[in-house]
């Protein structure tokens, strides 16, 4: 298994971070990485997600929500063609670390027989996308 993990400290409460993170309709207003997302963020539901994969490229996929824990965790699992080939578990973890201080951990773990082949192609842009999204989320939450 391979993983990409980033984190950021947000000057706000976990509840406010969660509220922005779960407002899927508004992602196009602020999110430079996940440019579209629709569906119901509930375990077992299918989402439609569009991510920016490079300067002028994007990818659409339909992952399944695998975990939702209010104000704490939101995760989905996507697969390339079929499960076991190249699977990605995308996860947001929110942790209170102070009175009005929250750590967001933004992570994706990859499995499957094609993981070594695909990782070299996606790792740099994916990490950059995570970091850009984290910064944009921080601005959105802290500006109210």
C-alpha cells in the first residue's frame, strides 16, 4: 500500500471545518483540486467527483462513501475499472487540537496491482492538489 498524506492547522473549530467540508455544492466556489462533487455524503452512497489532475486536465470518477463520522472523518473509496486493479481510499480527518484550533489530515491510500505503475504518474500532482485544497479550505473557514 502507498499513501499520500498532507495536513494543515485551521484557526477554527472542527464543527466549522466540517460544515465547509460537507457543503459539497459549494466546492466549485473555493476548491482548486476537487472542482465538482455531488451526491449524499452518507455511508454506502455513490458520489460523482471531478478532480484537477494537471494544468489543463481533469478526471471524473464515482467513488463510494465508506465512512462518515460527524465533525471527525469523511472517506470514500474509488477504483480504476474494477476493484483490486488500482483503488484509492480518500480520507479527511478533523482533530481538535485547541480551543479554536483544528488539524485537518488529508490522505489517500492506494492499493491494487497497478499501484506501482500509476503512483509515479500521479504522486506529485496529487500531493500538490491536496496542499492547494487544504490552503483554500483554511482560507474559506477562517474568513467565515
